[in-house]
C-alpha cells in the first residue's frame, strides 16, 4: 500500500470519529480526549485544528482509503507529533510511512512525542522515525481511567 498525506477534508471527519471511538484503539493509545466521544465537541475540536496556524494536520491515505491522521502542534521549541491509524491497518508499516511523510513536510526540530509506556507499536513507529526516549512520566490516561506510565521522546 502506498501512503500519502493531504489536507483534512470535511468528509474525513466521520471516518476519524469512528476510528477514534474504537474501544481497543482507545485502550492502546490510553491518552485520549474525552471530547472524542461527543460528536459536537469532536467537530468543534477538529474545526479548531484545521484553522489554527500553529497546527499542521494531514489525512493519511493508502490506496485511496482514509487510514487516519497525523499532525504537529504546539509552541515553537515544544512542538509535538501525534497520529492515529485505524486499527485494521496496524502492523503494516503505514503509521511509520505517514509519520515520515509529515516529518519531511515539517523540518523544524526538535519535535516531541508521547506514548503510553506499554504501547510497543507506537514506540516502535516513533523510534523508526528517529525519535528517542528521553524521559518517563506518569499521567492520567482517560481511556483507561487511571494513571499510567508514559514515555517522552524527542527527535533532534
């Protein structure tokens, strides 16, 4: 499958909504937003992302299918990457390809990332893209309803 990135279209939002409300995906990601379950809050959040000059957000496509999204957000010097790929596509290298595409588009460094410490798949994606674990923190994981360990990574 060939991965490509493009700006987010209105028609992507229902797909993202479905993807981001998958219970297993949420459990694995752990640090999710409670806004994702409320359609109105979800839509308002995405409208804000799409119009913010501080956010680069792209839809991830493979062979014409919307797989998810990838983005960079935050203040200069503290910018962070995030991504979400539909669970049906996990384990195929598509998240890595999507993140590498975004990193080519956004050359500023450093960039940061965070992942649940037990999310081996996400940590592997980030490390394949050049991110390195620099510290560990604990934080409340909404999707799990408890505090868990989190890895903090940086790409220099």
